């Protein structure tokens, strides 16, 4: 999600944000990330098919480069999630592109 979220919210409150503010299905096979105001803590919310998983992480040294606007909501690759959690931009200007088989 974009912007900042009140991280005092639990599963129901965060799921409500996904549905009401973003018109997304919280039961999709997706992890929804919510960031606190200081950008040094976040909560991932995930429906695993028979229950909810809600975690909390506080980063000790650094901050997330968190998207600020609703139009910046998008699906991330595993690598982009890693970059986000490492404090990097999810859009790297100089990422090495995957190779193509059969070309030398």
C-alpha cells in the first residue's frame, strides 16, 4: 500500500483498507504491506487459505523507500521486495537484465 498507515490496526482494520481504499481482494494470493509514518516499520498481511498471517518488522538502522501516492500501488517481484526491505528504490536504474538462452 502507499502512504502511511496507523500500525496500531490489526488484521480487520488493515484488510478493510485494502478493500475500501484500494478496491482490492484481500483473499488474492498476495502479501499486502503497510508502512508506518517513520518508514522504519511495516506490517505484511497475508491470507494463506485458512487464516490470516500478520507480522511486524521494525528496522533498526535505516528506512524504507516507501511509495507515497495511490497510483504507485503495484505488484512487486521478489527482487523488488528485497530491494524495498534493503532500503533501496524498487525501480533500480542499473539492474542487470536476465540473459537470453542461445545467444552468445
